[in-house]
C-alpha cells in the first residue's frame, strides 16, 4: 500500500490525535451500549476496508502521480498551516488552557457587556417578585388583612346559606353527602338533658370566644379561595340542575298538550263517523218501512177482492133460488 506523508503529518498533530482518540472512545462506548450502533459501525468499517482494497491497485499503478499530489498537499496545506498557526504543533492541554484564558480575558467581557441589559432586567424582575410576595405576606399577616379575610369567609358562608335556602340540594347531592354523626343514645331523661345543656354551653362558649379564636388562628387565603371555589361549583351545579328540571317540565307539558289535542281530534273524528253511520242507516230503515207498508196494502187489497167475489157469489145463489121457486 502507498504511504502518504500528508495523512501521517496530519494525524501527528496533537489536536487531531486527541480528537481521533475521543472519537474512537465514543465509538467503542456506542458499540457496547447498542447492538444497532455496533452493527452499523462494523458495516461502515467493512465498507471502508473494501474501498481501500479496491483502490490499492489503482494507487500502485499511479504511484508516482499520487506521490506528487501528496507532496503538493503537504507544501500547500500543512506547511502553510504550521507557518500561520504554530499552535497546532503544541500539546492539546496547553492549547485548551490558552483558549480558556483567551475567552475569559477577551471574549467574556464583551459577552457580559452584551448580556448586561438582559441580566439587569432578570434581576429587576426577581426583585419585584420577591418584594411583591413579601408585601403580600405582610398584608395578609397584618390585622387589617386578617379582618378582611375573616369578613370574606363570613360573606362566603352567608352566600352558601342563601344558595342552600333558595336552591336546595337535589336527591343526588343529598345521597352523595357523608352521613351525619348520630347523637348519643339516651339512656335516661337526665342524661339527655345533660347532653343538651352541654351542647348549649358549647355554643355559648363558641359565640363568646369568637374573638379569641380568630386571634389565635390566623385566616388562610388558600382556605378562603377554596371556600369561594366550592361555592361557585355548588351554585353552578344546582343552577344547571334546576334549568334541566324546568326544561324537562316544559317539554312534558308541551308533549302532554299535543297528546291531548290528538286524543280530542280522534274523539271528534269518532263522533263524526257515528253520525255518518246513523245517517246512512236511516235511509235503509225508511226503505224497510216502505216495503212493509206496501205489503200490508197488498194484503188489504187482496182481502177486499175476496170479499167482493163472495158477495157476487151470494147474489148469484139468491137469483138461482128465486128462479127455481
């Protein structure tokens, strides 16, 4: 195989050698981690070997021309590169150190100057955020803030009572609620009275000690927001339920009216049909009465004819009797 001074000198540079070593280490790591990467790398290596084996006869045939091109590349590329940048001949560690020093001395100040407005804006935004949060905490922790939160909680409770009063919960919501705790069993009348007295005393103490409890337990804004959210959810659910009930009631009334109207039309049609049947039956009855009358007239006429014949026979008999005498 033809030796190449160009590739030998190029791979002898410390930077190129270290880069080649890093690439080889990365390729070996990829082969160990993935079977697909290993198969792809082996396929590429086999292709390069075949290409080198195929090209070696041509290079041996044109060895003189290839040597001339190799010398030309060394003079025109590598010699000029080493003259212009002798750093490529230095060790890689020294080159990296020199590059970091140059960045910190010359490049970083310019980058910081360009990014200073952005950094200042970010710092300002962070300070505004921290000051706003601190002011909010102080306002909430103050006496006026606690009083406002407690008033807001009471307002939410009043609104909730109004919703429960004017929009009572439906059967589904009632069943979904947790069952209330059952009162203790009454063993005797005295125990029941004692329990009622204790409840009354607890209520009185609770009413009298509202100020102390409020002072002891600070109001929580998160709790207030949760109460407001629950009130809005409950109001929306019940309003939707009432609207659905009203719509179903309206639809039921409309459908019932249409059913009644169709039933009345059917009854009217039935009455008209019975009237027509009676009218049709009346001519038949009249015709039957006429036929009966005609038959009776015929019978009476026959009887009258028979009576006339009998009278004529009697007159003839009387005449014969008289003639014989």
